[in-house]
């Protein structure tokens, strides 16, 4: 069965989370993705994760579980070498999409910016992902996910402490940026079908993070309201249960609030859902009620009563939940060396096109020789590139 993007070729020079997440989505949908990896970047990652003395077997084991690298080919090349540019430019000629996540100005210094690339391939869709975008006073500001959340105003809303914001655990801005990049690329490819013109897609992590505050911005721009951090509500909350676990409720709509009050035997609370004078009393009462049963028992009771609630799962629990299994969000794939390897499934479900793991994540440089041969380089040239450090056939 053909996949929606099996006619699209992507050259991926991204290194951090947003770019690989973007190209993972596109690769699972059939795109032919060549991931350009650099020995220096792999060394940095090893340092960050405290990896020492990584032999090939261990490298293969680590990479096998990195699902963001699946369905991609790996080209190991040192972009600091001048001759590496020739390899990239040859790849550009046959690519539909170019993805990079370098600090603005870095690609121009390498001669690989959009203006340079489009002279080689005018039809290219060139996607740049950066903290603040390719223009503006903060164009060159360095930073990762929390900085984007801070600049967007999102960080100010995190946490229950009214005195101080809290850093969220997951890299929210990174994932949002990857999603927006994928959308921008697909929109540009669709436009290219109409007018035959390539596009530059400029993704700012800060801009993408602002989407998390869509409703808040909307209300602020209308009446100047800024929500208070640490605000508690009887109908939205995280409650500790008898077994010292937690359950989350979101009974905002009157119908669900009514169902909730009835099932916890507090029907007298129904008329006072938004009564600020009764809020503290109701919250304290609900806390005490939730301490009378275990988490999973409360989930069963509330679900059966058509009330909005869910257990606050730990990571291991979330991956074995029956809904997770039913939706095929944990895949078991056979690896030629390691046996069964588990990976996260594809969140986008399509009728008549089922994204599949066509290839497990390759070790860095696993396709270097084949890619170089496809580009027309001779074995002698490949050996020369390898000897001079322009390319590597595997991580040393």
C-alpha cells in the first residue's frame, strides 16, 4: 500500500528535538528522509547523557529505541569541512524539502541558506526552525524550550505556587515547533503543486509556544484579564487518593459538574460551581472525599457516572493502559540483532493509509556509503572523503 508522502524527498540537517520530530512525522507518512548527522553533534549528545566508551553494539542498541530516527537514512558527514558542501548540494538537487535548525546566520556562513539553496533547486521547500525566528531584535538569541515558553508568557502560567512559576517537565515548545514545521512544509508542498514555486518556511519556537495561550491571549486582548497562577477550582483539579496516587478531573460543563457532585454524594454543591465564596469549602470537602478510595477505583466510579476524570499515570502506567494498546501507540518491532524493540506509535491515524515502520533507526552513518554511491561518487572518491574526515561510514 502506498503512503501519502512516498513521493517526497527530505534532506534533514536538524539536530535538536523540533526538527527530528517534524521529519519523523513526515517519514512515517512515507517521505524519503536523509538525516545528515555530524560526529561532533553525536559526541555532544553522548556527553549530555553521560555516555562513555560506546562500542558499535551499544550504539546500535541506543539508536534502535530512538523512534524519531526511524524510517530515515543516516548520512554521517562533517559539515565543517569545505568539501562537505558539495555532498549537500548534490543532495539538494533531488530533494523536495530542506530542514535545518541552526542559529540564524549559521547556514549562510556555510553557503547553505535559503537564497543559496534555491539557486540549486528553485522548487525546494526550505524550513528553518529557531528560537525566535529569522528576523527581529531577538533573532540571534540562544536558548532551548524553557526560554521559548518564558518569552511567550507560557511559563508564567505553570505551577500551583502563586509566588513563583514552575518549569514544566516535557519539552512542550519543542514538540509544538516540530508540529508547526510539518504543517508549514505540507502547506508549502501543496502550494508548489499549484504554482511550481518553492517556499521558505520560518518557524519560531516562541511564536509556536504562543498557541498554548490562545484562549488566554484572546481574553486578555478583549478585556485585559490575566489569569492567576495557582488558581484552584472544585471542578478542575488533581486530587490525591487513598493509595497516595492522583486523579484529575475537568468537569467544567454544568452537566458533567452535576454528574460529579451526584456521584460523590454532594448534590448541594451543584448550584455553586462558580461561587467564589464557596470555593474553599468545596475544594476541601472534595479533597477529603477522594482520600476515601484508591485511584483506579475512583476512575471506575467516575467513568461509569459519565464524569470527566482520568488517573494521573506514571510513564510506565501510561504505556500499558488498554487505550494505549488499542490505539497501537506502543509498537513491537523485530530488530535483526536485539530481538523485539518497543517504540512509540504514530499519533496520526488515516483511513486507507496505515503508516508503518519500514525501517528501524539506523546507526549513525549506516547509509553513508549507499547515499554517496547514489550521488555518483566513485569508490575512490568515497575513500578519499573518508580518509580526509569529510564523511564517516560509522561513528568512531
